[in-house]
């Protein structure tokens, strides 16, 4: 029989000792990590990194976070899904790799912890997989941003364009308050339509978007441009097709 | 079985969790099947807004499963996705999403289940679980158990062993029903707010 245990710390890893010199911001030029099935030459991409913990420092060599190639190689690419010509980035295999999944969450948590972020918004449905663990670890609330008619209470909604037609995302009224600082999580940014709608939805209620964070970017689709002032942080880039 | 009957009686965390869940009447539609007042939808989004209560929820499940050699946490789309991954990460298990048809890109197996009117299907990637793996299945709420039963079938078709199904909320139908398709069922709280209206 279970006995009541004293308060259990949600730990994904032993907490790193506080850095002796305090936090410092480090910017690295990192080659973008291309997923294995694509042949384009690597291009230099500037990643700005958040405060370093000793654990993250241990994982770095020549300025590159060694966790990232492992994360990239855990993602499966499925051709012609959902339709011919699309190379689908399947993160379910990342979720089956306990080390890669833990590393993914750790990287985001290291970046956003201690930054006064009180809201982690996650876009349905794969954003629901990455967002809550991050929210729990940084002490923020998790706010699901959903397709129409899924949320039971009073909602506000924002429309966005699809290739053909439009769709909407919705958020509960009262989930967030003006002045809160938020990050928005999704597994992947393609055209940026969904993320841009999420940004508009949160900004309409006075929330400050600190950053959008995705595991994967498809840079050829220029999603970044749709995000306006909001920065974008990603771990891995890939070709769209 | 309910957590309060299984070692957590009087645990203040359970009260905090229950208090954080919002009841929304008549969602998704008015219905008189379950009570005179209609469906009282148990909205867990307010639990997710309460960091302490959300953490308690995950902690209780992690404490229960961390020493049970669980290698797979399966979560039912979409609200099972909000709870499952955090549990999986904390106990060192894989997370396997169980999804509506057409969402998973790779080769899938599927199982159908009954809805109030009609039926739906639940899908899983064929390579997600291996034979003899020990699995827990997570969803936010269990009502009739139809979805969880389909999930159990998917796991067993791959030779995996379902150790337990776990939900935050269990509707009155499941009280006293300790097993679902022969598998144990573990639930944290009963639905909030029913007594106010009865």
C-alpha cells in the first residue's frame, strides 16, 4: 500500500549547483543540425543561449550542445504524409527515446527558468506534450490553445490562414492576465500561421510574448517572418520537402 | 480504485486537486442522460493553471509508479497528453501518444470504441511498444471506460502488459469498479460540484 510521502520534487535530473559567477548569457554560432535524410549543406545559424548551468556546460564542446545532435537523430522523417511531397517530422520517436526527450525538456527549462515567465502556452496537440513538463519545471501555468469547440468554458478565438481556407485556435477567457510573461510551445514551426495566431490571441489580452519555442523549424517556409517581434528559439532545422 | 481508499485518505493534495477542477454545465451539449441538470463537464484546464495542484497531481502518480518498472506511459489524446509526458519523464519511461485516426504519420494499429452515439477509433504506432513492456495508460477522466478499454486492447495486441490505468477524475460509474477489462484502475478524485446541483 502506498504511504504518504513528504513533498516530492519533480526532478528530471539532479539539480545543478548554482553557477559560482552568477548567470551569464552566452551566444554561440552553431551549425544548424540537419536531420539525416536531407542533403543540403549546413548553414551557420545564431542560437542565443540562456544562463548556463554546470550540467549544460558539461554537455557543450566547442560551443555546441552535444544533446542537440542526439535529439535531431531521434526524430523520424516520414515521406508523403499527410500528402505526397511532404516530409513529415515525426516527434513520436523522440518521445520513445527517454534520454532525448529528457534533454529536449531540459534545454527549454534551462533557457526559461528564472525569467519571470508565468505562462507556458501549448498549441494543440503536440504542444501539449512538451509544454506541461516545461511549465511544471519553471513554476508556470500551462495554457492549452485548442482547436474550436474543444474548450468547455468561455473562449476567445483567433483565425488564421491555411493553404486552403482558414482555421481557428481558442483559449479560455481568464486563463491569462494582462502583464503576464509567456512562452508559446509547439513541436514544429512550418509556415508560422498557427504560432502567429497564438501570439495574437495572447497579445490581445495583454500578455507579453517572451519567446516562441519549437523543437523543429522548417526554415524554407519562412515561419519566422510571421512572428513579428516575438523571438523564435528552436533546437533542430530541416527541409520541408 | 480511488486514491483516498488506497493510502492517500485525508491527503490534503487530493482536496487541492479537486478544488482546482472547474465544472462547466451543459458542455458539450445539454443532456439528461447523466443527471437532471445535464452534463457537468469536468474541466481540468483550471488544474493546469494552478501550478501547485498540477504538480501534486503529477507527484502522486510518479510516487505510485516510479518503483514499478514501468517502461511505457501511454496517453490518450488530447488531455492525456497534458499529464502523461511529465509522469513518463519523472519515472524514466517512454511516452506513447494514443491518437484519433489519421494523426499518426507512421504505420498504425487501431481499435474502435463506443461513444454515446456511434463510435470512434484510437490509433498507436506499431513500433511504439514491445512485447512484455510494462505500461500505464493515462487520461484526464474515466467515464464508461470505453476509451481506456480500447487503449488496453492496443497494448495487449502488441504483447505489452498493462499494469494499471490512471486518471485524475473518475465518474461515479467506476466507483467500486476496481478493474477495467481486468486491469486495475487508479483514480485521484471524484467529479467536483455534483452535490451542489442534486
